[in-house]
């Protein structure tokens, strides 16, 4: 993994696996894994988990970018 620091628990991130595929999800320190987001059904709707060793790089997602059209930022 290029970025040797791990992200904060449960914050939205974009991570790239060793195959070069990008995934949106979170880091879960309890299982020491990156978990891909697959839906908006809540905690029971978890995606595929990737061990931290399988991740090439990661970055935090910008809070300004929302994929939910029902959320509006009011400044």
C-alpha cells in the first residue's frame, strides 16, 4: 500500500486494490479491512471486504460530492 497510514474508521473513502480497480467504501478497523459500499440499505448491506494489504492506495471522498440527489448543501 503506497499510503501506509490507514484512514479513520467509517469515513467515506475511495480505494484502489492491487489490480488497479477503484472502489468506494469505508475502512473498518475492527476487521482491519476496506469495505466496498454496494447500497444504501444500512449496515446490514455491506459489500466485499479487502484486507489492508490488498489496497494500493486510498483517499478521502470530498464531502461536497454527494451521489444522493435528495441531499442539498445549503451555504
